[in-house]
């Protein structure tokens, strides 16, 4: 299984790139619009990949961030959500927006994704109700420090994570202050 590729972008379209590796092999990798906006043809790139095997094809999906890949892999586990729909989610919502929509049980935000109607949005919210609580704040030191500080005050980890996802502050002290208002 291919879990990552490093090489030069030899061709770029809005939804995929061709990455030529050092040994001359070129791979077609499907990417989100967010990832696409960060890449330029001719750039050196290192993409994390998820490989999907089908009867008639092997498809690579590429990601610049761990959280986007985690979001994609979580979505494709849902019955009725395939890789194309999961990539539409990755192109429409950032992982942070997606996690916030799950925490707030916001079907309207999910319905902004092409191909997702009211029934699908509600089903996704039900099936992924605990996803946001496990959302990994990409190596955000302030978030981790605030989480530990609030847990040491006696708040339950799940409630703290939910409150911190709704906070706008960036530094530890302000995160703790903002989260305390939400928790009390």
C-alpha cells in the first residue's frame, strides 16, 4: 500500500496532480481544492496518500495535512459515502469546519457539500457524533496546554475538547479563559 509520495509535480489540474518520483515513475493523485490551491506545477511535494483498491482501478488520494486525510478516511467508512463524496467534503470544508459542524450538530453546514442533502447530512451527523471529540488539533501546543489545564481543574476531557473546538483564541491563557466561560 502506498502511504506517501515525494516528487516533482509534472502536471496539475484543480482535482488531481501527476507526481514524478526520483526513480521516474509518475503517479496520478486525486487532491482536494484546498490542497490544489497550495500546489504549483513544477514544485517539489510530499503528499500523504490513501490508496483505494477497486475491481477495475487503484486510486491514490493525496493530502498535505494529517487532519484532512483523517477526515477523508473517516468519511469513507460511512455506508453510502464513497471516496468521491469524501473528497467533495475535503474540497468544501476544512477539517476544523467539519469538526465544528459535528460538535454543533450543524446539518446546514454539511449540506453545503455538493451531493449532500438533508437525509445524508443527518445520517453523517449521527454516525460521526463522536468524531469531533477525537479530532486532532494539528500539533497545536496552546490547545494541548489548555486541554491539560482545564482537565486538571476537574472538567471531563470530552466536554473540554468540545468547548475548545468552539474557541477562537490562539494562546493558552485566552483559550482557557474562553473555554471556562463555555464550561460554566
